[in-house]
C-alpha cells in the first residue's frame, strides 16, 4: 500500500476519533427529533418509536457530547503526530518530482 493511502486512512481515523462522540450525540438527537421526540440532558423523556421507548437511549447517547472534550484534544495531538510523516512523504514526493528523468 502506498504511503499516501495509509496517511489518508490514518487522517480519516483521526477525524473519526476526534469528532466521533459529537457525531453520535448530535446524530441521536436529530434522529429522535425526526420522530417527534424531545431530547433533554436533564432527564430521560419518553420517546416511543414504532411501539418501543427509546427515551433512555437518546438520553444516554446525548451524554457522548461530553467525551468530545477529551477526544478533540486527542485528535489535535494525533494530528500533530500525523503531520510529521505526512510532511516527510510530501517532501519526498516533491524531491522526486524535481529530479530530472523521474
């Protein structure tokens, strides 16, 4: 596998780690609201979808937003670490492109 492909895959994984809890929290809230349910982080509000109550699930998934404080920082650190090999690969590609006959 080429180095660029690996770096792109790693970058996507870093973005998912950094924004994953926020995506889960906002996504669960949007799904609940699409079915006409109210989501509140103070208490679980009953949310009946197709005969089953998902109020507790929406309430619990809403708390995933608090993990964003940790994962966003972890994403910044991982991105800074990712920049080192990405810069090396970029510089190697530029050097290869500048060489005559390459």
